[in-house]
């Protein structure tokens, strides 16, 4: 299941293959989740911790595949046409949102654990027991509600099945390497470049600015993965660095969300001093992550969008010429 254009494969064939493969895996995972939820209800059993984690990971895998599909749609946006693009983008966007609640609850706890681990040499390991308990209870209650009671998984499966049927009707016959690079890749890189410049201009960029930049970075990461065969040695390294930038920005966003969630729980917190220390650690870690993101972002977005895309187009042409010579 290659998330990339293959040698000797037309753009139309490759894009549809990638979209179908990712959609099929999402359908398979959601179908299995619905079966397991039905079994739980029929035998009136409760999820144990191991089962909960396994099923949350399956939901997370579906959300990642949805993001991959949305990246494909963005890459061929102009070739699909406005109406089809909007239909498919909205469809998969809404499908991802249907599953976001369970993942968001899991991320809160994971982010808390990562923060504790990062500052393990400086804090008492038992210092945040109240906060951890709140997050654990939130995760468990959310997971049980979504996996055993909510209809969001069933609704998402129906939406994705319908979308799967439409993929074969995507009109991509006119798509070419030149069109996806000069339109799709150029647009994603340009927006990321602009967001990078905006963040660099601010001493303290807002969480919203950083989150918007992160979304552009993630799409660039997916697009580089799709085209990486044109020069795998070079683009693999770009892909790795772009992924790292996305992780810096993602961790920063997760900490911002954790900060907001925890500070909205003050009525049930017993130890306010614990909260103050925790907030200071979040602020300190976010500064570290933002510095790292700015430094790496300068390098990834060092070229103007026009120069970047012109260079990628040149690599593409060389790859195509060499592929023809091998035939």
C-alpha cells in the first residue's frame, strides 16, 4: 500500500489508487469497530484498559487515513474542479470530525504524560496526581461513550463508503505532474511559507497562528511523500524534516489545548499550587517547541514558492525522462 506515485503509473491512476487504498483501510477498521461495539452491547461487558487503548488506536488510524485522503484531494484540487473538490473535502473533513472527540481525549492524557517525562528530572513524579486523575477519567468516559453508545462511528462509515464509490468518477484524465506541482503543491507550500513568515515576525505567536501553520506543514509532508519517487534520497530527508516540524507544532498545539482544558477544571481541583506549577511547565515547554519550530521552519521554507516548485518540476521532468529511457 504505497502512499506515493509509482514509476510508469499515470497521475490519474496513481491518485485514484492512493485514495482507494486509504479509503478501503478506513472502511475495514470502522467495520471492525462497529462489530466489536455490537459484541460489547450484546454481552453487556465493559471495556478493559487494554481493549480501550487498542480500539482508540484503531480510531486514530482511521483519522490518519482521512487526513491522507484530504491531502490527495488538495493535491489535485484544480483538476477535480471546484464542485467535486468541495464535496469530497467537506465529506472527509466531517468524517474526521465525527471521530475527533475520542482522539482529543486520548491526546490530552498523552500530552500530560509527555510533559511529565520531559521534566522528569525537575519535578516530583507524584506532584500532579489530581490533574492526572481528571484526565484519566475524562479519557475513559469519552471512550466508553463514543465506542459503546455514540452513533458517530456508524455515521462515519456510511459517509466514507459513499465517498469510496465516487472516487472512480473523479475526472483526472488531464492531470499531469506539471498540473499537480504548479497548482496543488504550489498552493500548499505557498500557504505554509506565508504562515511561516507570519510566525517568524511575532515574538509570541498565538496558538491559532501556530496551529494554522501546522496544518499547512502536514499537507506539505503528505505531498512530499506522494511525489518522493522523483528523487527519493533528497525528498525522503525533506519528508523527515517536515514531519519533525509538524511534530514540534503539533506538540505545541496539544499543550495549548491541555492548558485550556485543565484550567477549566479548577472547580474540581483540590490543589491550586499544583495547577500553578503545571501551567509554568506548559509555558516553558511551549517556548522550547516554538523556538525549535521557528529554526526548522526557516530552513524548510527558505525558498520562495515559485523557486521551490520550479525546482521540483525540474526533478519531475528528469524522473520522467529517465523512466522513458528505461522502457
